[in-house]
């Protein structure tokens, strides 16, 4: 670092990495910029993963969690970034990444997400506590039908996101849009059937009580 210009982007990223334990937000913001703008290529690295592991000394999964967690805060909880100095410290980046996953998890209700958010951001509970709550919300014990429904909804959500992304890539959309639309239709049908069966089972159980 001594050979780098303190005003350079490269220096700022490394300096953020050194302060990682006390401020992951700054590092997440810097790494997001490095990845989106492919700055690592200017510094002699072929990939973002190579840059992170060799220069910043963190593994790609950690780098992705950092960038995704920062991106989540910027989009979903921007007030936390403006109040960063007051919070001291912000929640663990792994906790924020769990909230990001929870926001995308179609199996969770609005009430469940709000409860998880309260635990993580308002009560400032530890990451293991938030993780345990998240797993309890997303794990279905001993119910194969409910588990199948959860996977169907997850696949349906992923297919929709992929179709939306492909719409901006004409060469790939021409090839893959039709089979993906067919898959989307099948998943929607399967999800509706699983939902219907689940509701029928619940009504039967209630009537038996």
C-alpha cells in the first residue's frame, strides 16, 4: 500500500479492507464499484474473484455477501447508511445478507419478513440468532408436500428473474425465451396445484378438529 497513491481508488479499496472488521459497509461499497466497473482489470487481474483473493485477501463468497448486503441497504434501508455513524455498529454483513435473501424468499409472508427485520435491525440481535429465526421460517419439517411447494415457488421466482434479464440480451432471448416460457407455465401450474392441495389438506385438518 505504501507504493500506492492515497487518493487512488485502488488505495481506498485496500484501506477499506484493513478496516473491514469495524466498517464492512465501506468495503462493500468499494467492492461493488470494483466489480460493476471491472476496475480490477486496470490493476492486472483477470477476474473479480482473483482480485479479491490475491489483493484484498478475502474469498469470493465473502466479497459477494459484502456487495449484496451493501446493495440491499442502499435500496431497501438507505436511512441506515445516512445514520451509519449513529448506529455504531451496523448489523453484521451476514445478517444484512440474510435480510436480502428473506426479501427474495417468496415463501415468507410480509409479517415474517417484518419480524426478521425487527430482530436484525431494531433489536440488533446477533447473527446466529437472526440465522436461527430465518431457518425456522424457511424450513418445513416432515412435510414433503410443503417442501415441494417451497421449491416450486423458488424455481418460479428464479425463472421469472432469468426471463426479465434475458429480455435485455437479444441474442440469448431469441434462443432461450421460448423454452423458459414453457418452463414458467409448467411451474405456475405445479405451484397452483400444490397450493390447492395444501389448502385442501388444511381445511380437512381444521374440519377434523
